[in-house]
């Protein structure tokens, strides 16, 4: 059996190749170049050449054939152009997910097959197995990596059964320190090479500069939204009242949580409940590994009409109008113009294009005078406005429900898709490195809805929501 290893020059793919060779497989290495342009990149012009040089040395050290393929045309058409298009619409894509679906396990896989490979192996930290389906045919399953700090299953969330059938992940059962140890023990040239960062095959970038290859800068306002806006907002009240009506106890006593508990991927506002202690595998005694104490009633969720669910999943929109007034200033009483005070917000600054910003972002705003950090809570591409809120607990930063359009729902487990009207409990993440969150999935004719047990920070259109049954990745979809 011939196996092609996607050798990148990094330590992970190097150890993957080494372990396969050591196990007696017929292995060859294939290095792919996917990007030439250095516009907006924060590394040297020839980083890919250095990676190729290291990859060649690794292949020579292991004793396997080395090949090179240029897939830059495919990468630009199928990944980068998609990025530009999504950002132009005010959405935030994940190029690494697209790279795996469109390049590594498609264009690259086809090149490997032409060279005689039956499988493609990569250095992803995830696991795979095979079971027999109800019809007796093989079903391929993908699981989180054994190392919770390096689990990369999220990036493979769009793979199909056909793609998984030809994929191998040799280091999925190892943790990073062990991979480094093996690399040193085998004296691999990549043993001390730092992990790559930034966009897959592009590297670390200054995103606005990178996007300006196709998206033109355009001056606009940054509007800070005050808490008072939510007190009088009809959509925010609808979300609150609907969530309250779904509570298990069936009464209107108490209240419903509207703001997230955690402030980052590793910190929580709950003193005795740090997020990083949550188990990636979930609780095996409960459906999907979820907590058995959901705050919401499954029967009440099931009874919600489609239009109510649709509205529940919609973010709050912002429409704050600012009026001007004239006044006289100084001893000469020079006539000037200023904005009248508005109880709902203020124009806090300016930006170079709403398409360059994403929900949850705090860096790059360059607005001072605040005790806590400012976060982007929404963007309006048509009006070229960025809306921001102060602090981790700002009401505009949290949402409890999201929707995935029917055409964007992807089941890795094609044998167990949800039927219309069905509810299931799964653990969900809405971005890489986020701890898995307990949620109820609701399938309707107008999309798949994900209702989280607790509000989530920075739900971002264009990103992928991925759901797990304990530590098995079951499906994914693009957030509307």
C-alpha cells in the first residue's frame, strides 16, 4: 500500500512520515506550494522555499522519495477568492477549513493518486476509525486529537466520507511534546521548527493590507453602542422573552442568561468554573456528551414555529441616528458643528473599511479613553459602519442561537443526518480552540438551528459551527 505524506517542512508532518516509514509502509513525500504573492504577509519573501528545503532534508533523512507540486492556481481560485468574496459581504471565512476540503483532500489528493498513492497522510492532531453502517458499508468517523491543546479536528469539519476513506492521521494519538521527542530521537531536521501561524499556506498577514489586493479602503464611522440601546430594542426583548419562555421550569420566575460567562477561550467569569477544565470528550452518560441539565425544555423548543426560531437566531441590528447642532466657541465665537448627545451611543472614531473587521475583534480599532477593551459587535457593509461595545460583558457581544442555511449543513456522518422537526443534543464549537459548548440542535425546513445552553461570545457569520457527539465530530455548517 502506497501512502503519500503531505510534507510541509513542519515537525508534525515530518513525524507522521517517519512513523509510517517505520511501520513498514511504502511512503513518499509530496510538498505543495500554494502561494506566491507576499502582499500583506509578515514573513520573508522566501519562506515557502525554506519550508521546501527543510521538507527535502526530512525526506532524505527518513529515506523516502520527495516530490513537488504547485497548486497556487487552485488555491487562489478555491480558497483565496472565496475569502475575498466573503469579506466583501461582511462575513468572516475560515480559509484553513476550505484549504483542507478543497486543496489537501481534493486537488492535492488527486496529485498523490497520479503518483500511485492509495492514501494521503497529514500531520493533523485528530483520529479516525471505520465501522460498519446499517447497510453493511463502511462508515468513516473522525475524532478529536488525543492532545486537547492541539486538537485540529475543527479544520477537517467539511470533509466527506469519500475524502475520509483516503485520509490518514498518524500522530492523532500523540501529544505535541511526544511528537517533538520523536523528532529529536530520530534527528529530524524539523525537530525544533516553530509551528506555522496565520492563514494556511499564506502565513501571518496584516489582514487589511492583504485584503486590499481586491477590497478598496473606504472611510467610515465607528459607533459605540451603549447599554441603553438594548433596553429599548424590540429584537433584544424578543430574544430575552423567547428564551425565558423556553425555560424548563415553565414559569416566568427568575430570569434567563443573556451574556456569556467566559471572556476568552481559556478564561471564565465564573470563579469556580474555569472553561479550560471542561472535558473535550463530554459526559458519556448523557446524549452527545452534553450536560443532562439543559436550561431549556425540548418540548417547548419543538413547539416553536419556524419564524420564531428564525427570529431568535437573528442578531440585534443597530440603527442609531446622530443629529448635529451648531455652537459658538472661543472669544471670537467661531461657529462650529458637533453631534448632539445620544443616549444610545456615540461616534467613537473612524475606520478604513467595515469589510476589514469581524465580530468579536478588539485589535486594530485604535480608540482610546475606555476602561475596558472595545469589541466589534456588528458591521454594516452597506452603510460602512462598525458598531462596538465596551467590555467582555457587553450585551451586543453575546448570542444564544444561530442558524445554518439548509444548503450549508454538512454531515460527516452521512448515515445519521437529522430529519426535519428532529431535536438532538450535541456539543458545539463556533471557532477553533473554543471549548465545546452544550447545545440543542433543531432541524427545520428553513435551516438547522443551534440553541446553546449558555450565550456565546462573538458568533460570527461566515465561520463554521461544528458539532460533536462526545469526541466524535459529526457535522458542521456555515453560520448565517
